[in-house]
């Protein structure tokens, strides 16, 4: 049986250590933060950020909605990454038509076919876009590409777990890893830049039927928080988005074979449009 005094001492010791760690983290945050970042105003920041925005999964759903908004805001250069070449070219034409309809002659739109889960392909894409392609380094990098699957744990083939992790988590790692060096170039360091990871409501809490999907989105939080500590000193900010159920092609695929329990849970939250 443990000595009560020793137990009390252990509790106080743990509390002291926790307090010290908290102070250390706060101090570290201020050390890493770029000078004067608190004084940056949104109206001054937006033109600098809307120089070259890259969007993965840009041919449909949330990625496409972001592209439409970027055209509306007269982003200088928009690069969309997705797998389907025909769909990308179709989207490019629509975005250019949108730009023309609002007399936007400032925006240039580029598309590139790539599977974000293929590290070699992503590396090649980054080199061709920002290396030999003549386009500037990304000022915003939207990691939107992803896939989902619902089902009871034992009903899901093990290969599906790997497939989702490869696309949702590793795909984000691949894209960020290959485009980040261009964002870190010395000439780019004067202006703030942003990297966005797309998690999910299922990345905040476990949900029935999402045993294959939810872990891939939980993992992004660990990546985002760790990477942010590295990049703050470089004036690069990592953002993590948690969109709810959104009516996209991916959502329609998700509904195939969805468990009844998952359906009932999802119904309580409603369904949103990508444009919202």
C-alpha cells in the first residue's frame, strides 16, 4: 500500500511540472512568433495572400467552391490540383468564364493532374509548377483533396483503411512537404503565408461508422499543431478546418452502404452546401 504522503507529494509534483511546461509552451510561442504579426490588418493582408493560391481537390466540392471565391476576390494566380484531367479542363473554362463575367482580367488559372497520394507524382508537380513552371511560390496552400468511407469496423476491408490514410493524411503530407520549400524561399519570407489542412467534424470526435475515416482526420491535428511550431518563425500560419457534412460528390459516395446508426447521427447536424 502506498504512503498517503508520498501520493500527495506525487500529485503536487505532477502539478508543478505541468505548470512549468505550460509556462514553457507560452514562452516558446512568443519566441517563435514573427515580430509584429499581431499588428497585421486583414485589409492589408488579403492582397498579399491572394498572389498564388494552390487548391488540391479543386475540381469539385469544397475545393471548387474555394476556387470560385478566389476568382471573385481577384486572386492573381490560382492553381488547381486533382486527378481527372477532363474535369479540370472543364472547371478551368468555367472559372475563366466567371472571371470574364465580372471583368476580372487579373486572375490566371492553371490546372494540373496529380494523385496527391503518390509522393513522386506530387514532387514532380511541385517542381513543374513552382520550379520550372515560372509560377511564384504559393501564398496559400489549400489541402482539400480527400475521400471517405462509412461502415462497421469488421465490414471494412483492411485495404480500405490504408487507402483512406494514404489519401487523406499522407496526401496532405506529400503536398505540403513538396510545396513548402518554395514557400520558405528567402524572397518569400517578408509576407505571411498560409497552409490549410482539411479535417472534418469526424476529426474532432469519434462517430459510429467512421472507424476508417475519422483516424485520418484526427491525424491532421497532430500534424498541424506540430508543423505550426516549426513555421511560425517563418511567418507561415497553419490552419485546420473542420467542415460538417457537405453536399459534395465525396459525400454522395459516402452514403453508399452507410450504417443506419451513422445516418441517424448525421441527420442531427444537417447538410451544408460547399458554397456556404
